[in-house]
C-alpha cells in the first residue's frame, strides 16, 4: 500500500484521484448518452426506411420516389432526409441534393457532409433492388451545436464540483496545517526547555479543541513526572552537598590532627572521596541547570572555530603533560548562536574525556567544518574507543563502561556534553574512528 509521507502528498493524491474519477464519470456519461441517442435514432431511421422501401415487388423507381415525397410531407418524418440513387450513383429522388458515398448499413454523418440543416446524425444505406440504394438520415442533435452545448454543460457542472472540492480541500489543508503547526511549535518550545508551553485551545470547540486539550493534559502529566524526578535528584544533590561539605571539613580537621602516617593516609583518601562526591553532585546540578533551558536567553553570536582554537591553546600543556598530542583543523569561521561559557566547557570536557580514557601516545584531533547551515565539531582520538553496544550507555547519566569502572570519574562527563548540545538544538553521535573514538557534534549556525 502506498504510504504518504506528507499532508501535501496526501492532498495531491486525493485531488488527482478525484479529478480522474470526475473526468472519467463525465466522459462515461457523455459516451453512454451519445450511444443511447444513436441507438434510438437508428431504430427510427430503420423503421422509416422499411416503410419507404416497402415490399420487394413495389420497389420501382417511381413508387419509391412517391413514397419518399409522401414521407417528407408527414409531420413525424419531416426532419428525416432521403436520397435514392441508381446503379451509376445518379440521384433519382429525395430531399438531399448531394451526399458522399456511404457504405451499406449504419454510419455517422456530420457537418463535413454538408447536408443542409444537419450538424450531426445517423444514416442507414440499404439496397432496394434494381441496383438502387436508399439512404435515410436523421439528426442526433435536436438543435444546432447541441453536442457542444452538452459538453459545456458537463464542463460547467463537473467543473463546479471539482472547484468546490478543491476549495474544500484547500480549506481543509490550511486548517490541518495550522493545527499541526501549533502543535509542532509547542513541541519545539518544550524541546527547547519551555515546559510550560501548551497547544492553543480555540474557543469554538470541536474535535481540534478536544485533541488540543487531550494533548495538553498529556503534557501536564509528563511535566509533573519529569518535575518529580528532577526535583528528587536536585533535592538530593542540594541536601547532600551541605553535609558532605561538613564531612570534608571534619576530615580535613582530623587530617591535621593525625598522629600516625597510617591515619593520615586514610584521612587523605577519605577527603579525596568527599571531593569526588562533591564534584559529582555539582555536575548533576550543572546538568539540571543546562537542561532547564534558562541559559538560552544569554545566547549570542560567536565563532566556534575561534573558540575551539582558544580552548585547544589553553589545554595544550595539559595534553603534553599526559604524553599525548593534539591538533586543531579548522576550515574557516563557523558562526553559531550559543552560550560561549557552556560551549567552552563542552570543548574542555571533550578533551579531558579523551585524556582520561586513552593511553599515553594517543593522538587527539579536533576538527571544525560547516555543512550547509550546520557547524560540525569532531573530536577524534586513537585510543581504545567505545564498543557499539555501549555507546548509548556512555551518554547516560552515571553510565560507566566495563573497561572504565576502575578509572577516575563519575559517568557525568558525556551526559553534560549532551545536555549542552541539546540546549543549542544540536545533535551528538559517537562513531568508530578505526581505531579510537570520534565524537561528532552538529550545531545549527546562527
């Protein structure tokens, strides 16, 4: 079954099918009507021809001419034409002066036959003996140009139907497109972080208003669930930061009072764990802040290539200390609309992520390019990479891969990067660099 992928395609298909059906119906009606008229006319001229021809013994030229003259005077047959020809084609009688040679049996005559007072008709030619032929003709049009007038009637009638249906379809398409547009704009606003946005409900009511109300109720429920989940994680992060900070302070105080090296080592490890927990909660709150969408109000035009060059220059010593190399390849300016601070943090996190999960000697490549109205940022390393079946896990909060469970970190680096990318209406993908990992980020240009 054909699948229509857009409202325009569905509308065009419907209009095309309707036009084909309407034109076919009009043509069929015209053809059937014409054939019915021709059959009725054929019956009439056959009956009149039989009456004029009479029996075989009565078919002398004089008798046939007399019968033709009598028939032309009768009221019921006054509009019928007759032509009697001899063996040589000479006219013997009738009310038709001249006519082209017609075959025996029924045939159609028209204006081109130049019969006075006839625009379209049917003719019956029969052999009446002694080499003579009798042609009987009757009109199929009650008045001149009747067929053309009938075609105009069909065009006017069916044309008005077509115009009404097309106009109705246009109104339908405009209405549906407006409703879909309202819903799409609402969805886009929600994706951008405006969780309070809802589909407008028209006061006129109807099915569209009921659909909008149902859609808004669904959004209200989703918003409540998301808010509950977000509030739980944010409340935990907020509430635990204070006792953790106090715990760290207490551990630091105990560290200063430590009397043995063993106690000092244990307390230093506990302080480091406290710092890691505090960093994890700070990252969770940072992700919640970014996903809230409030930072979009501070967006400004910036050159992603220039920002990448600035961050790469700043991180170059850190990369060199880790016994790794980093190169930057920019094809030119990449103007986008975004938060400079967040995008800078994203680039730093990408580089740190590559440093954390690759061995010494790894090469890191940063690329900036533009494709159409999209700025493409790629960060490629020659490390171990991420298996295909674990890439979704790597983008999930606290998503720790099996190979990195014993490494430093808390599994919030890539999720924070993904939150920043989504805030900028972009996309992120993890690809195989063969060897290594390639992070591909697409951001719309400003």
